[in-house]
């Protein structure tokens, strides 16, 4: 009678699970079957809401523009852009505003905190413009970027002045005011409550206060 002996595979044999104990704190290991659920951004995205929160720089402008384009391609319903941006890079604000201008669906902007400086370009690009009752707007002149080679300073300054002129022109168009009046208010750093912004023409209505 021949006795068959099954071979013993080493712990690291690929057909047999490793018997090594996991290293590190077990609380840091992923739990089997654990599911955190959708993130807040996912839930907002499903409702066609985009949140612009914080100073809008080039990276954030790229992210916002991409989200708007993706939502535009997924349906015809309006997109709600909730804006809380105390400041923005002028170039970044133009990028978001220009993206909003070429979408096929409407983008309705709601200011939910404070918005100011070049970020007002994004507000001005909205099909409808609203503020929550305690939100504020700060109208200031966009600052020029500093740094870089001395040979490029004159070119950058000229391009900045051109974009600042367009900034004032767009705000004048949506408010129905003269460009010089908007420019003067910006140089004074004028602050608006929701009611003052509505009277000035920067917004159409105060959110939750519709007739």
C-alpha cells in the first residue's frame, strides 16, 4: 500500500493565502464591507449644484470649468453655482465666466457668503444672480500680478489694464450703470449687502425672498 503525502506549500506560495500578520495599527486597515457612501460633492453634483468655495486660482478655475462642462453635457436643466469667493485671480475668474458663457444650459449663481474682486465676473456671468440674506459683495479693483522677468513687466501691465477694462465693462453691462461709476466704486472698495447689491443691479433677487 502506497501512502501519498501532500506537499506542504510555503506561506508565500501564490495559491495559498499568506499567514503573515498585518503590520501597523489595525485601526488603520480598511474594513471589509465598509462603505462610506457618496461624498457631499457627489450629492451636490447629482443635484446639478457646483460649489465654488475659497479664493479662485488657476487650479480651482480648471476644476470648476470641468464640472460645469460635464454637467452641461449630461442634461439641459439649469446648473446652480454656489459662490463663496472673497477674491480670485483675474485670469482664473475670466476662465470660469467665459466657460459659463459658452454652455448650452443656464448657470444660476447664488452668493452664499462673501464674493469680491474678480470673482464678481463669475457672478455677472450667471443667467440669474442671487444672494442669501446675509451674504456680502466687495467691489474692488483687480490687483496686478507681480514677479517675473523685467522684460515682461510692460507686456503684463498692458494686458492687465485691458482685462481690468473688460471687468468694469461686464459689470456695467449687468448693472446698467456707467463704466466710470463702477470703476470709481471699485477703487473706493465698496461693500454691498444683499439689498444694496439688488438695488445696484449686481443681483436679481435675494434668495428665499422672492415675491
